[in-house]
């Protein structure tokens, strides 16, 4: 059985890859994208902490200089149990 998963990648010319996350839950993916969009529109820093083990803080200056890429791929149910997003835990 294969299911879709979503990826978001934020890359900066000077710092390289700032965020590279995969989401199994499409709603969490959409919320994360809306958070990124809101930070860009409101000129705020992108700061997120999931409460356990994932913290990201990107100042607005570097966020607007970055390239933000999203994609959707497929994975098997076995891969789901092996690799799960830090934000979904």
C-alpha cells in the first residue's frame, strides 16, 4: 500500500539547507506552509518548536532570501513506521 507524503525544503544561498521536512499528514503540511507564508507576509521570523526535539528559527531577513520548495511523493506503509516527521510526533 502506498500513501502520499509531502516535503518542504527551505534553501539559502549562503547557509545551505535550512529546513528539509517530510509530512505524512497533509493538514500539518498545509499548516506549516501557512505559517511560512504568514511569516513572509507579516515580516516575522520563522520560529517553530514541536515541544520535544525539533526547533527551527529563521530570521525574516534570511527567510525572504531563501528558496522554498515543496513536493509530493509516495511511500509504503513500512517506510511510514521507519521515518516519521519530527513535527508529527
